[in-house]
């Protein structure tokens, strides 16, 4: 799938973004969800962060697919999911 970058205003964590596009004259609605994953504790190791991230992705709603992992900080990491097309 080709990508188009669209700048959106800042949103609060756990909000959905809906984008309506027209492809070959047909309308499609795309839904994205941005979530902020807080690390479980302040002084966890890199390996523990990987395990927290892995668990979040594996246990996530199967109607959504992971499309982007943002840069991690000491406190959290941003994840973006896209609703699967039916």
C-alpha cells in the first residue's frame, strides 16, 4: 500500500482519528488509534520495556493492526494502530 503523510493536530492519548479518502472515485473511511503506553515503573530495563511493548501488541484488539511505533522516552512510547478493513 502506498503512503500519504497527513499532518493532524495534537490529540489526547487513546483518541481515534477518522480519515475519509476517495480512491478511484470510491469513498473509503480509514480509522487510526493513537495510544500512549506508559512503562510499568520508572527504573525498568530495556529488556523489560521490550516485554511490556510485546505484551501490549500481542494482547491488543484483533480488529486493529499496529502501523507505527514512536520513539521511546523514559516514561512511555506512542503506538498507532489502524482498524483492519472488512
